[in-house]
C-alpha cells in the first residue's frame, strides 16, 4: 500500500473552502458589519448544509 495518499481538489472542495473562508472573514470582521459572530457562523453552517446537498 502506498504510504502517501494525495487528495485531489475538486469542485465540491473548492466551494466548501470558499464558504468556510467567507464565514471566517465574517466572524473576524464583526465590528465592521455589526452582525453577531453567532449569526455569521450559523449562516455559514446553513450554507454549507444546503450546498453540500448538491455535491
């Protein structure tokens, strides 16, 4: 068995990475936009769930 397993980047991984990055940006810039961190995190989780159903 090959000890090195490479994970290929596919479209689903790219979309989930973008959603994760946008969620983190929204959480860390709470003071700029005024939305609570919890609301941004829940929106990111909901978006990940909805998008995950199509991939």
